[in-house]
C-alpha cells in the first residue's frame, strides 16, 4: 500500500514493450569512449539539454564510500529539443516521454483521490508535474562489493522506474532496518512516492528509502522519470489535508528552497524533510 510502503509495481500499463529499447540506447551511450561522453558534462546547462553526472569511482581503492553509478539526465519540457540530447538516447527518450507522461498523470490522479483532491487542474499541474526529467542510470560491474546508489529518498513528487532484469534495487521495510529486494518483473514500472508528495499529503503518503546494490560481473541499467514542482511554486500540505482538526506537519516554502536543501543533504534518507517541519 502506497500510504505505508511508498512504492508499488505497475503491470498492464499500456506502454509498449518496445520501450525496452531504452536499455539498449543507454548501453550504447555509456559504452562510448570517455572523450565522447565527457562532452555532456556541464556546469551550466539549459532545461532542454542533457547533462552527464559521474559518480562511479573506477580506480579508487576504497569504493565503498562512493556511489558506483553514472547518469545522463534529459530535461523533458514542452519545448524540449532532442537535438541537444545524445544521438544514442534522444529518439528513445522522446518516444518514452510520449507514452509515460499521460500514465504518470493518471497515477497521480489516483493517488490524489486518496487525499480528497479530485483533479489536477491548472493550479495544481505546475505543483505536481511542472517539470519532468528522464535519467538513464548506468551501474558498471563493481570489482569490490559496493553500493551503486546509497540509501536515500527521492525529492520528487513521484518517480517512475523502468529497470532491466539485473535486480539490485532494495527498499527499506516498514519495521526496523530490514531491506527488501524488488524482483524485476518483465515490462513492469515501479512507482516511488517522493518527498514532495509526502509534504503535500501531510504525511498521509510516505516517501520510500531505497538503495541499489551493484553486481561484480554485469552492468545494470535503470531509467527513472521524476515529476517535480516548478521551482517557483510554493509547496506545503494541501488545504484538503487540513480540514477539521488535522494540524500541518510542514510549513509552506518555495520549492527552490527545499530543492537546494535536498541536494545539500543528499543522500540522507528523510533528513531533508526535517527542514520543513513545523
């Protein structure tokens, strides 16, 4: 249940299985020579561009202190220009975006009904899905046991994950410090509740802490879609959550302030939410 676990897997979602071409596209990009990939490493970039983020620690002796993952981010906005994206990934990401965006909106609408919010109108759309990014994550084989992604919660409203058959994704259980492996289901998408929806639901929904373990002999690919508020939106509990005697758990602040704090604290489990608590 999403209000307890903060995640669930989705089958029969209507997205054609050909989106598995995303995995092949990701392999093509990440297996390019370093001098080709480094062209997409940028400090300053527009919302439409792609940016490559390195975090793997190849050559380091103590890799357990670092993440073992590279990621290419695609900014998906109404005016996005896929010509600014790597040719190895651009077409597949654009096609995936066409299918997954309406699905994400439907899933949000279902979740919002549990909060007595009946529709995503013109006022709520910038708050719930004002920005969208699609990240391709690449976890190369790790010579020593290590975490591809350390334990963390997403700062998004929701995250949709499309992963390959490698496995390695773990969620923190609801009791104690037990971790549960998410077995890949062919063609399935996995939904995470992010910090934004936990804030807006006044803790009715919980963001899920998760991590990724890396294999020693095989690479792993995952594709994540993040739905976020516009940076100039004011975030806080929905008014529908505060009817009656329910008290707000979080204050209202600019999303940009929360986002800056989230990235300063990441990875930090749910510590970034303490910043907003009343």
